[in-house]
């Protein structure tokens, strides 16, 4: 198989594995609510921007938790934006929850307009430090940013796991780095916590694992596809085995300058 064919296959498998999952990364409504409760003050009719919103699970959770807020979810993938629009219509909140295709590196929004920026599991794509710097001007002074990022919880992870994360997220930092990153970037830390394991399983790895099981049956005559599916399964197996060593940190910070 040529390099181009292998890439096309990996993309096809990725699409089949991730299509219509409840969410596209670790997280749950309890954690979104817990992070929101760390925001010191937020106007009732807040303007909220959810960056890298995926299919919009936390976008809609934010809308439910802030019943008078206007929420805009932005994602680079048009299919997720369409999912978000459908889900907002089903929840009856399309009048105040919108979705748009956009690039987190060049967001087409007015500076100084948001009371709250949200980003679950996506800031790593442009790099957390770059995201903190690029997004701060979008907030009103005193507005808050909440984001999650994968972090090491111990310094004793086995080499196999370290090597895997080195290829997935070479810039992965430790738990202590969250507060330092935000203060270095002109924010004050409001709070932080590590997502519970349920936030990895309930809406993310469990649905993905049952999808993988059915795709293995559908693709049993395609060895290359099975190998690509095994890579997705490996990610889940590593978490099952080594979740003590890494997790997702939620960080909430306030723009002070
Ligand atoms: C790990 S997923 C998290 C999605 C969602 N926040 C969730 O937790 O379900 C990362 C998301 O970032 C989006 N993404 C990737 N590159 C992007 C970019 N340059 N600008 C905006 N979104 C991007 C992906 O399409 C994907 O939906």
C-alpha cells in the first residue's frame, strides 16, 4: 500500500470510528459544571465561545447551565458543526446556540466580546501556550477561559506509555504546569482539577469501544483496516491499564490584563 493509500485508509477508519460519538474527547457534564462553578462571576446573558467544539456536547451543556447565555461553537470539521446544529435544534436552543466552521488559529470574531471562552480537549492542537496568548484578546477584561489538556499525573509511567504519548502529544506537560501556563500568559488562576475516570469512559471510550467491536466484524476481510482499528483499541487499552499515570486537567483562568 502506498503512503497516500495508507493515509486515506487511516482517515476513513478514523471517520468510521468517530462518527456520531456523543463526544470527541474525555469530558462529562459534571466536569463542565464543576469548571463553570469556578468562574467567579458571569453575566446572566453571557457571550460564550466554545472552541474546537466537536459535535457540541459541552456546548449544549453550557447552554443548559447558562439558560440566558448566547453560545457559539466553532470547529474546523464541517460534519461536527452539522451535528451541533442538529443537536441544538433537538434541544430547542437554536435561538441562542449557534455553530460555525472555523479555525482556532484565526477565529473570525470581534476582540473583547466574550465573557467566557471554553475549550475541551482541543487547545493542544495549536499548543496551549499559543492558544492562551491568541485567545486572551477575545475575552472582555475580567472574562474567563476554561480548557482541558492531557497531563502526566506521575513521573513513573512505563516506557511503552511514554513512547506512545511522545508520538501522540510530544508537548504533554505535568499537572503542575497548568497554573504556571495561565499566569505566564496574563491570566489569574481560578481553579483546576483532574477529570474523573468516568469522564473518559461514559461518553467517550465506552461508545468508541463498542463501535470498534462492530467495525472489526464489518472489516474482517480488510487486514489494513483491522490494523488501523487496533491502533484505536490500543489507546483505550492503555488508558484501562495506565490511567493512574495520566489524565485530563481542567483549568479555569481569568483575563486580568
Ligand atoms: C479532541 S476533539 C474535542 C471535541 C469536543 N470539544 C469534545 O470534547 O467532544 C478536538 C476537536 O478540535 C477540532 N479541531 C481540530 N483542528 C481545529 C482547528 N484548527 N480549529 C478548530 N477546531 C479544530 C476537531 O475537529 C475536534 O472536533
